[in-house]
């Protein structure tokens, strides 16, 4: 009989959050899944370089995980950042206050998009790829640095315009795919499962610590409504932790294609009855989150999933893509952030305990 994967869920508060993260990791038995002889890659999640709580890895999430790993004897730790066409990694790690934490604990940072930091190599997966082989016919490329190392994903609990929810499984999207990853959006659910197959082949160990202290309701990963839920989650099963988070947000995990495919493929557990949830009782949790739409999703749905889908190569594999990149960048950074998100976050910080904890971290 196959043992159920553990997803640890713990209610927390700012005064105890660092210790609570360590306890949550212990309950999920992280030492059993991370090779103590291998480097641990911390793969944080910067969905937006601006400090919008719920969109990005929180500073206490990053610090708590580093402390727990160090206390358990994992001293070879490195943080790896990726960049997207609309997100600046250097700006993101500064504005979200990661830099002082990484310097405090002497954790080096590598950038997967910088040639001096890591080389991208062709990789031939042992598992049969669902879509990546067709999307990248010249060969699937991954960072050579990732091979043989542990990885700890640091996502947040939030909605996403193309996958419904996003978490540990999608956190590999930026780390393992090049800046051409937008080619995969029309088959995003299958892509995430191809990446999970690859992760299981190349990593010495996989673990996830998910921040649910402030969660994102609405058209994520950027244009959301932050909601305090005071939770931390941890698991070695990326599918199971995403399923538990989805359930609490109010979604049926098996109705989310990326979770269903992973469950049916044997890559993880998506059915709640097949997951051992320890710590908090989540049976009554239903936050009634909804994804909704924003400008980016309306355009994307029309092109990636709608009547213009046959023309997506023209839009996204030619210089025309830069029009969409500029449009998204300009809208999010110069319209939505100053007019909506920044005032929203300033108001949230005045009334929310997690916003005050964020402000207490050194810039």
C-alpha cells in the first residue's frame, strides 16, 4: 500500500512565523526528502518585482526556510532567480527585501538568465513529454546547474488567470524554461507536468514551503486582492500541496487540469482523500476565491485559447511578441501599479499585521 503524501498546514502569526515555518517543515518530514550531501537550491517566486503581498515569496518565508535548513545541517544553500519578459529579477529581490536576508545568512544568489552563472544544455528526458518536445523541436534546454541538486520551491497561495491557481508545480516554470517559456501558454497544464517529470529526473530532492499568510484572490499572479489567512504549508509532493491550497481557496483540485493530469500520471496526489493533511483541520476551509479576468487574460484567452489560436506562432514567435511584452509591462508597471496596486498595498499595510511585518524588514 502506497503511503499518503503529507501536507503540513499550520496557523501562524508574525511573532512566531519563523519558528512556525520550521515546525511545518518538520511535520512534512523535509529531512527525508532533501539529500544532506547535495546543494539546496531555493527557488523563490517573484511574480512581480513590485512588493505586492500575495504575489511574491515573502521575506519571512525566505528567512524561515533558510533558518530551518541551517538548523538541520544543510549549509550548502543557494538562491536562484529567473527573469521574465515583464519582471526584473534584480529589482524584485531588492523591493521584496530578499537581499538583506540573503546577505545576513550568507546565501549566494545565482541568476539562470546570466551566462556567467549557469549554462543551458540540451536535456533528453527519460519520461515521454506531453508537449515540450513539440514546442521546442530543436531540443529541450535546462540549466545544467540544477542537475543533481535539491530544490525547495517557495510559492504563495494565489489564483492565476491561466491555471486557476498557482503554486509549487508552476514555480518550476521560470527556473527550468528559458525566456521563450511563453510558447507554452496554450498548453500550460501539460507543460507543468512535463516539468514535474523533468524535476523528478534531475533533482536530488524536491520540497515546497508555501506562504498562505497573505493569499491572492482574483486575476493573479499580479492583479489580485490580498487576503490575510495566517497559514504556512509544506510538503514534498508539489501536486498535493497545490491541491490542498486549491481546496482552501474554494476550488475542486481535480477540476484544475494541471493537478488532474499529475494525479492521473502518478506524479503526485491531487485527490484530498489520498493526502495526509497534518496540523490544521482544513475540512471547512472554503474561501470562495474567484479568478476573474484582467486585461492580460482577456487578450491571452482570445489568442492562446480563442479564435486566434491558429495565429499564435505569428504573434509570439516573431518580433510582434515585443508589442505584447511592452503592452503588459507598461500596463502593469505604469498604470496598474501606481493607480491601483500601490494604493491598495499601502492601505493593506496600515491595517494588516503582515504588512507591518513586511515593513519591519530592512530594505
